[in-house]
C-alpha cells in the first residue's frame, strides 16, 4: 500500500478522523443502516425535504434519493406533496420510523454531546474554530483556489 506523505500531526489528525468515520460506519451497519442513512435518520423530522438533506449533508442528490426510497420501502417515512415548493416532496416519519429513530439516534447524540462536553468551553470553541478554518482552506485548495 502506498503511504501518503504527511507530517506527523497531519497523519495523526487524518487517522483519528478515519477511525471516527469507521465507528460511525460500524454503528450504522449494526443497526441495518448505511453511513449515509444514519446521518439522514438523525436529521429527518416532519417536513424535511430532500434538498435540505442534500444541502446539510453534502451527499449527492441521487444518494439521498436512494436512501429516501429505501426508508419508504421499510415503512420509516412517507412522502407528501409540498404546497410551498412543488419540486420537493416533504418527508414525514411514520410511527415505525419514529420508533426506529428513537432506538438508533440517541446513543449517537449522547456520545457526541458527552464527548464535546468533556472539553472545556475554550477547547470546544478552539476545536470548532480550527475545524472550520481547516475545512475552509482544504476545500479551497482542492478546488484549485
């Protein structure tokens, strides 16, 4: 396997990021979900649209749509007409979907909240500020700016 040349700290950062993503993927699989569907399930509430999910998660429209169709087949959601913008259906959780969401999502939210809360307020702000800065610069560099 080809080793990517990174500084020691960048390598640490990258490997930790990958480890956390792996835990999310495994948690999703353990609950009969994909990585994408886990994050979608966290966000869906009554009246969510596919566009909102795409804009929030940065996953392709086709990927979001495929997961929406899967959730429909499983009986987790129903789609209703949107009187405000007819281009986008509104997503509503069914009782089965709410029960499933209530079973799967609280553990993730608790872990994330407790992890963040274990940092001091200054550390929380620093982490969020640095992550935002790093992400912004990295996106610009990858896009050639």
